[in-house]
């Protein structure tokens, strides 16, 4: 991209130099974090996008190579801070898979319960900020109200509100009690009613539909070529959810569906996430009914030696497939750890999806993609 | 197309493979020669696979590039490993799976592996000022061999 300061409008048009560069971010409200986009503009239309990432890079993968595997756990929660518990879950599951530690069933249920509550909190935050990006201020107040309840519930169990380190190798940190179950059930009842409010407020709203329908279409081919996962992939009609495709933990015991879209536009991604929240409620209520009594943590040696070899473990985070890949040399310190984060693949497709659209629509697409930048930077 | 046929097709390409294993969570894994990785990726792309990630591991004498693919329809995962040669160069697959562009750029700056044919060779995550930083390469004498890291025997 080059920019030459020609002044004659006719000449500019002729030479294709009427285009200009527009800098968006790293401090821009709709980039949701420190993401910078260098946009090549033709008037109000975006003709080229170059995302600049790495502002929040902390080199988690190197940190993992210099400390015992168990003490890396808090770092996993700091990649995607909006939905941290799946990151805990994936990491401890990988270590259990490699060391062959059996997890008590009650602990797996508690893991699923906390992860699904976290997924709800993450989707509620997305709903509020997505609509804020589109210019609707009211919904975020409703969403934050609901999300606050979840954070309170999780805080009472885990002690933290955002960057949880709750799961442990071999189980979880703390058992749930009756008051936790009662509070959660109360909240679930409340949220079910609130979906009607969101429906009335947003789904049928003509301004919202004009901004979302047919905008930012992700075809299934684009999704495949870029490795888009999660609700963004399911919005394009591909029914792929790690919880169903490769059931882990106790997900195979629950009856739930994978919502999919048809066209892959912003509206489909919106619908998929709203329906996914309803499915999370279904999983939660089944989990509370079925949770068995028993231990919450298996006996694990303090110094956890990981057998030689390589292994990977995938879980479904709120934004898509999170995959940890580890190589071990037989000590308690991993030789190599790779975290495949969902937003990375999702953002890399932005340039192809958004070429030729209005700048305002680009903001809508980014909002519908639910990007968390620190997870991309790692 | 079922997974068995895809694997047969891949086996033809990765004829030089040294070992083929089945691991938990991954249905099929193989070693592939660098010159065959493009054909390998094309077969998977034609069979509706998508690229999950590209990464590398520093083992002696030269780093290994690891590719993981997944097929949403047949629910199968395939992992390929390419052992780099002395020139630490591997052909790019970013024109087959466009998402590989970012992963390859990341591996390039973290491990100093050159991806042949990759158009965009700017740094992605690290600062542009020091292209030879390669932070994920082990310090001298710290890198282990394939056997010591379990690459050769599982």
C-alpha cells in the first residue's frame, strides 16, 4: 500500500491514487483490545485490510518451557480472560491425558458446570458489546446485569471474577455446595426469562437487522481455508463443535444440540450464539440433576513427571476450538507447549471477508466475530 | 468420502514416512518429506479438511514443523510432521490453506524456519527490528534429539 499526496482529483482517479490509508486502533473502542488495522480506503469503502497484532504479546509458550507444568496453570487463564475456564480445562485435561491420571466423575461435572457458566458470561459480554458496536447502547446494560450474577456465583466458588485458576490436575480446587447450586438454579430461571427481553429488544429490531443481515458473509470454503472455528464456523452451516465431535470430559452424557446458521452473515452468528446460550442452560440443568457424590480430586504427586512423547487436547472455548499441543522429554517441565487459540484463525480471515465493504460494516463484522485480542497475541 | 480412503491417499504421498502411529485424540499421524507437504495439504483440502495449526519443535539437529488438520464432517484429525533439512526451509501451504499464512509467519519469527514461496515475510507478533531473535529455539546444548523428546518412539 502506498499513498502519494496528489492533489488533482481527476489524476488521482486515473492513477488509482484516490485511495487513502486509514489507521484504526490500537486504541479504538470497536477493536476490543489492542488490535490495529491498517485500512486502505476508497471513500467510505474498505479495499484492503492489514491487521497488526502483537501489542499484548507475553510469550506464554516460552514461559511454559521454563517452569513445572502445573505452575503454568494461571497463565492459561490470561490468554482469553473473557472465557478463562475452558483454558484451564483444556490444559489440565492435556496433562491428565499424558500422565494417565484418572479424574473423579464429580470433578468432571464441576468442571463442566463452571465452564458452561463461563461460556454464558462470555456470550453475554459479546452480546452487549456487539450491539454497542452497532450503536445500540441499551442492551449492554441488560447484559452486564446478567453477567454480574454469573461472576458473583463463580466468585463464591473460585475466588476470582475473571482470570480463574480453578481446575487442577486430577480434579478441581473446591467442591460445590447447596448454596452454589441454589444460586445457579435461580440465575438460570432468571436468564431464561431474560431471553424474551433480548428477543423483543434486539432480534426483531429493524435497525439491527439492516445492520446484520447479509453483512460479512463467511462461506464454508472461507471458513475451511482460514481455520475458522466456533460460533463463527457454525454460523456458516458447518455443524462442528468439539463437545460433540470429539466428546471430552462428561459432555457425552448430556442431551444438547449444536445450533447452526445458513448464510454465514452477522445475523446468523448472532442467532447461533443466542441459541448456544440456551443450550448451555440445558447442559447446566442436566449437570445439576446428574452430578454424583464423591471425591473432587485424585491423588497427584507434587512433582508431576510427564512421560516422554507428544500429545494434543482440544476443547470448545467460547470462541472456538482451543487446542493445546505438548512435547515432553520426561521431566516435569514441558519441552514445548503450543496453544492453538480460536480468535487467531478467526481474525486472519477478516481481510478476505471484509474487502469492499463499508467501514461501518467492518465494525459490525468485527463485533460479530467476538474477538479477544490478548488471546491472539498470547 | 470416508477417512480410510483419505488415509490411503496420504500414505501414497508420505511414502518416505519413518513411522506411523495412532495417538489419543489424533486419528492418524505421519512424517512427510518437505517436498511432499504441498501435495499432502492439497489432498486434505480436497477432502474438506481444515487447518487447525502449524507449529514447530526445536529438536536436534534441525527443527520439526508440525501441522494439524481436522475434518468437521468425518470427525477425524490428522497430524503431519516435516523434519527440516540443513537449510531449515519448508514449502509454504498458505496458498492452499490461507490461514497457514499467519501460522507460518509466526513459526518463521519464533524458530527461524524459512517457508519457501510465502509472499508475506514480515514479522507478525514480534518487533520488526530483530528478525533473528527466534525466541523458541533452545539455547545451545539444550535442544534434545528426536528420541529424547519422544518424537521417534511413540
